[in-house]
């Protein structure tokens, strides 16, 4: 994600999301499935709402 977007949305856990991605991609057999399932069940929905609000704000912003 470009730095300018990250700076506009500091409440999004960008580093943590990248870390989880790296663990999933490179961790192979050390991935803790209950933790991943918790992320899917608990954390993705609020994150999606935050990103949708941000995108809606972008749509409402006047052209630069």
C-alpha cells in the first residue's frame, strides 16, 4: 500500500496485516490456524468497514 494512503488511514493496522501475510506465505507448517480463523471471524469485518468509510470519503472529496 502506498505510504500516502497509509498516512491517511493510520488507524488501519498496516504493519500487522503485512506481518500476517508474511507468516501465511512463508510460515508454511508453522501457521497457527486458530489465530488465522480468529482474524477471519473477528477482525476482518471491522477492518472492511473502516476501509469502506475511507473509500466513501474519497468519493465525496472535491477534485484536487
